[in-house]
C-alpha cells in the first residue's frame, strides 16, 4: 500500500455502515502487563478513553477481566454511550496466542464483554499497525522483551 495515497476520505470510508453518513461506533482495547487502554470512536473521531491496570490474564488472572471492564466503562462513560451502542469491537491482549489454553481463556473473557469482538495478541496488533501492508517487525521492552514479525499474506 502506498501510504501517500491514504487520506481522511479513504480512511473514513472503512467506517461507513450503511450510507455516506452512517458511521459505525467502535471499541478498541489494548491490554498488557502494565496497563489497559480502551477507546470508543466513530470514524476518525475519538469519543471516549479509559485506562486501568494490567490485563495480562496469564500474570494477574481474574483481575484482568476487571481491568478490561473498568477501562471499557470509563471510555463508554466519557463517550456518553452504553455497550449496546457499539457496533464493532477489537481487543489486542497479552497472552492471546501464547498457547491454545491461554487463547481460549482470553477469548472467553472478551466474548463475555462483547460477543462478536475480534481478539488478537497485542504484539501482533502493534506489528500490523506499524507496518500496515508491508513486511516488518516490532520489538519492545515492557515486563519482558517481545519480538514480533510478519510477512505480508501470513
């Protein structure tokens, strides 16, 4: 993808629900070992933001679900919306993909909050966002050092 060809109209068109003016409302949650962040948005407009503690369920267990719910509630409150107003949701969480069991636990936890949510590993989400449709990698140091790479089409 040629990044110079992206403009607000192209990006906004990804969020159209039914016609040129009906943009869907989304919830995006990123959670790791340090903190959890939730945002509510419509098109390119940020409607609400929430933050809480660790939601790495591998490390903090049941407290992870509480942290996710707290961040989501804050973001919804700021947006003056209810969860039922949200059309789509995605969760990028530490622990997803680390093992089949961890993935099952994390997906079950998320689906209890938003049934049709997309659930991915936080490192995978960071790598995909950093490199859009190109090969690339990410490396960061949080509680641990985590490399992530991807090849287009994989």
